């Protein structure tokens, strides 16, 4: 072939490739999965390679709290993403503010067998105000982490009730370590209330922060802290809290099952184990994680691309890859058989699954995103400021009613 023809051919190929790339609809995806970023990258890469119509551009933008701040700043600007990972406490506010799109029409086209494969509670969470605004992906429940070596040496077993938890924390406390540690995050306080059979928010949307179950929970924490059996950390102090645990300065604590890889990133010189949360009869645990939402300003093509990417994430093999990397719980039943070896290799990984039938959604009202900061403050006042638990919760109830 003459040289000029080869040049023409190469130019034609280049132009066609450039045109193809420019014809792709870009779907910007903001997420908070720092620990699972490698898995996110792999899933995005496989989706982009599987078709030529869309290209997902995934960006880690910080913790859930950081992401919320950045999203609010980006509302209505060119920086607003197409797809956003909304922490489930923030999700109802986004819906209430009209910031995200109803995806009911796209969901209506899905096969019934596909929808029936989802764990009901995890699928139902995205339904709000008569529409389908959220799509499940990363879901979790809190579990109790413990230093198995320390419990064995003390001849103790993981506590299954709150009375036993308090006794175990006291028995494990020494000059070198405190028996328990608690991070003052509203989700974990909600766990303590639900597991006692109570509710932080009533069915009519009224705050219930001064309930007997909430008072019992906060009183137990204060009693343990005053006795030196419990170390308290604020909601924004998760990293130093983890460090005290991995350095054997605290021996029992609570966190999401998805925090397991965070603990494993440190050099741990003891046997870390996980167990279900202590409960009373009829006790429940709150679901955690996030919902994927399509932002209001996304165009029709971007919206379709975001939904196509979600369907890619929901493929059983892709969900299995995600769960093995992140430790979140399966949102579809069909993925569980693919994880048999994963759970068999280390039974601690399945601690959250044991609670799945008793897991319930967080309050799905827009005000709760503000209310949970009020709860964080109440814990700070009781566990650092030494305020009476009844007074701290009464003040939290009053402030929540003012916000409502």
C-alpha cells in the first residue's frame, strides 16, 4: 500500500476512534469506598470494557460526611455527579429536597425473578415517598468485634446480652486495657436502642430519644465509662478508636462488618473475632451502608448509563467480587452460594449475616439527617461532659422536635 494511503487509513481509524470515544456518555460516579477502591476500579473497568455506549468515571471523594458536604456544594453546578453513593441517613434528605431522580420507570422494566432475588428489606429501602429513588449496593449491619485471645485467657465467651456485655467489659479491664470501647456515632447508639426492643423514631415520624430503652443504653455506657471499663470516642474519632483496639488497649467494640478490612490493614498481634450484637428478646439491628442515587440534573442518557452500571454491579459474580473485597453483606440471595468458600474460610465474616433477618432500615425521614447530629451531641455531653443521661436525652428530644 502506498505510504500516503497508509497515512489516510491511519487518520481514518484515529478519527473514527475519537468519534466513538466522544460519542460515549460519561457517567460521573462519586463514592466513599476508600477501603474498597480497588474493587470499585475493577468493576468500573469491566463495565466500561463490556460496552461502548457509556463510560463511568468513578471518583473517591472522602468519607460519607465529606461526600455529603461536597455534594451539597455541587448542587446545580457542572461539578454535580450523575451517580452518587448516598449514606442511608442522608438518602431521605436528598429525596425530600427533590435532589435525586425517581427511577420507577426503569425498575418497572426489570424481570420479576431478578427483583425477587433481592433481600426484601435491602431492596425496599430505596422506595420512598411513592417512588424508587435508591438502588442498593453496599449494605451492612453492626457487629461486635472482640479480642478472642483476651477472652480465652479470662475464660469468657462473647456476651449475647447487654447485662453480660457490661459484666464482660468489667472482667476484662486491667491496668493495661479497658474492657470495652464505644464510638459515639448515632448508628451505633441506634443499634443499642433497637437491640433492646426500642425505637429512636416512632412510626409517625416523631423522635423518641428519651425512651426507656435509650435511657437504659446511655446509662449503661456512662456507668461503664465512670468505672473505667469503657473508652469513649467521638463520632469523628474512628481511626484513633481502631488504634486502641488493634493495640490491645480496648478489647470489645462495635462497628460495621465492613470495617473488618480496616482493622486487618493494621498489624494485629491477636485473634480478632466478630459476633452478633447483644440483644434482648425481640431486639433488632439497624441496616447501614448507602443507596446509589441519580442526581436531579443528570440527562436522559446519563440516567440510562447510571442504571446500566448498577445492573452491572448487581451481577452475582460482580457482587461476589465486591463482598470479598469490602465485607459488605449480599443484597441478592443468588450471590450467597458464590461466597461459600469466603465465609467458610473465616466464619467471623458471616457475623452480620446471622442478624440479617432482624435488620431494619434506619428512620427514612428527611429530618433524621439533622437529628443524628443531635444524638451525637447527647452522647458527648453524657460521656465526656458527665451530664445525666436523662437530661442529655431530654435535651436531644427537645432539639429534635424544634428541627421537625
